[in-house]
C-alpha cells in the first residue's frame, strides 16, 4: 500500500526561482538529450565526468522539496553517459515539465 504525497513543491518565491536557475545552469544547459515518455522524462549527459556528481547533488536537493517525483539515476561504466529519469503520474509529469524543465526567467 502506498501513501499519496501532495503535489506541491516545498520551495516558494525566491527560493524556487533560485533552485530553477541552479538546475538550468548546472544541468539543463549541458544535457545532451531530453526524451519524454508516458511516465516522465529522461535526461542524458554524454559522459560521467563531472555530471554524475552534479546530477546526484541536484537529486538530493530536489528530493527534499519535491518528494512526489521518482528519480532513477544510471551511471554507465568507463565514464559513459549519465541518465536521470524524472517520473510520476500525469500531474507530476506536468509539474516536471513546467517547474524543472522550463527555462528560468
């Protein structure tokens, strides 16, 4: 049995804007591809260095403010690609699209 977690980011105002800017600067500006699926989005960086560490830190931060997103991180061997899947129901997917993947103002 799973509990339903409310769909609301725990950050507001300037904190949310700052986090969006950090995600854009640290990750989205450097992502090799973003692929949409039925249950979310897959982001891929072409090599592990330095992305594995940066992506893991962003996931750690995002889990604190957006506990309703499921994160799946894959780090391929031999400095291969880093893949981050951001997953959830339709509402979560729309939140990811709007709040995490859209450009910061």
